[in-house]
C-alpha cells in the first residue's frame, strides 16, 4: 500500500535509495534529503510497511504566480501505477495551482506531462554536475 505525504518527519537517507537513475553523477541519499528539505513544496509516495520512499516530486515557487517542478521520480518497480501523476497533482495543489507551473523534462517523458495538461514549450537549461558535487 502506498501513502502520500508532504511530511518529511521520519524520512532518513536510508529511505531514499534507488533514485536518480541514469544520472552521470547522482546526488547521494543525504544530499537527496537536503534537496527535499530545501524545496518549497514536496510530496512523497511512501510504502506503508517500512517507510521506503518510492516516489517524490519537488516544487519551487514564488507563492503567487509561478511554480517549477525540478524533480519527479518514481522507482522503476513502481512505475505505471499512477504514482507520478498523483505526486504531480498533489504538489500542484499544495503550491496553490498558480498561473504557471513549469517542468523541464527529457523528451521521452514529455507525453507523461502532456497527459497531465502540460504543453510542450521551449526551455533553456544548464547542467553542471561537477559544481553540484563541489569538485569544481
């Protein structure tokens, strides 16, 4: 059974294993927890037994007009069950459904967001994995 929560109390790095699949230099679990704590809004999908986090979404918002969803992930064994869609629905509700909610994603994930009412657009992105790790 999966429960959804915005409460990070009791979430520890050991509950966050397996995320950031395919990243060239993924954040470790302690950094992942810091990301969750530093976000304006989060929603977690958690297994009832054991407390393992199986999905999460983060949002950054100005609280008025705009929100950005930088991270959405569901563990591979839990995909295809509607967990990602429910996480997005809940976090958008949590930030107050502002005028614009943007998500930047890989092209292969675009159909998922389109099913949720997002429209494709243009994006400018910069990724500096070395800076994130403090190796630069």
